[in-house]
C-alpha cells in the first residue's frame, strides 16, 4: 500500500508539474426549462438562470453529479477524484441557496469508483456506482441515508463494465451499461442493454447486444429523462484526445428484448457555458440541473 501511494504521488507530480493536467472537472448547477434544454436546436446561455460553478480543490476533481431528493432536501451524489490517490470515491452533498453544503465521502474502496447511479425502487434506495477496476457491477442498498450503504448483489463478475443506468418502463426494469473485453476505449462507445428482475437479482441480455457502437452517444451521460410521454437517453460525445467533450440526447422509440431504436434530438457542447473543455453528464430535478464541466483554468 505504501508503494502504491508513492507511485500515485509521482503520477500526480508528473501531471501537474511536468505536463498540464487536463482533468479539471467541476460541478455546475443552473435553472432552466427541461424542454429548452433537450429540444432547443440552438441552445445558448440565455436559456439558463442562476448558473453556479463549484470548483474543487486543486488536488481533486468532481464529476458525474446525480440529483436525488429525499425528505424535501436536494442531494447530489458525485465522483470525487483524489489526484494524489489516483482514484475516485463516491461523495454526497446538499444543494441549498446556491451552495454545496454538508459534503461527505460515503463510499470508498481500494479501486476507483465513479458514476454513482442512485434510484428508489420497492421502497428502498439503491446506489450502483461504476467500478470497472473491480470487474463487476455492485448494487448497494441504503441503510442510513445518505451515508451508510450495504452491498447486496454483484453482477457481471470478471467483466469490465461501467456507467450503469436504469429505467423503469412498462412495469419492467432496464439496465443500460457500457462493456468491453480488453480495450478500455471501447467503454466510450459500446452500449449494452439488459432486462432486470424486480428484485434486481437476475439479468436477461437484449437480443441485439451491443445495441450501440459509437463514440457519438454510445457512453451513458446520466439518468434517463422522462418528458411527457417521451423517454430521453443522454449520451456522451467523444473527441480524439478529449474525453467527455459534449452531450447528445436521444429519444427511445422502441424498447423490448428483441428491439431497440432511438433517434437523436439535440446536443450540448461546452461552449454553451463559456471557456470549457468538456461536459459529459447531466441530471435534473424539475427545473434545476447539475452538470459537470471540464474547466480550462
């Protein structure tokens, strides 16, 4: 463990002193109309109100923010990446009066964690973080919200998977997840779909897996959005040497074990928020949104 710590600190030094670290992800909150955010063909900053950018300490970055409301309090679960440790942990805070308060790390392992997908199901609250280094998808159940979590089930053992994203549709639970056999870059474009049992213990693969292979929207970018009768899936736009450049929204047109079809609606690039290198995640509660921005300074 001591040797790993030294190695990680050397990596941190190399990134920050010898070559510039390009991972400057921060959390940004704003208010807007959901229709404007998703369906605007020419989205611009005038559509947003109360923009707040929360910058982490220099030796951290914050990404993958998920909104969750509990007892009228707005929580944000997110990846807090410790650069000196070279790994992410799952952290939580509250958004109140345009400030992030009561920040606390709630899940840390000896491997990297990110993308803390959180949802309520059968009167329980579940947390399913990305844990590709552990080669499995782990489901945690809340024991004492928001800080205590118990591991109850693991899927995809000995497989490289990331960014699990769930949706309830027509009394069924569906899981979107990125997978690869060896090349980690394939996690940014290979999207798989599964149907899950009601107790989350069993998974059934889609007949046409992978349902998408594309660096344009293949990797998930936050919770699936329901707007009126439409189901909207956010995806990431990847560019060469620029991970997480932008967001693209797809309307899901068909969803069953034999068919999957989606149609592009719109996209968001980082320039909407000014001088930023990337935006690769979005989550919302009513008219309030959180995204992550890769700042240039």
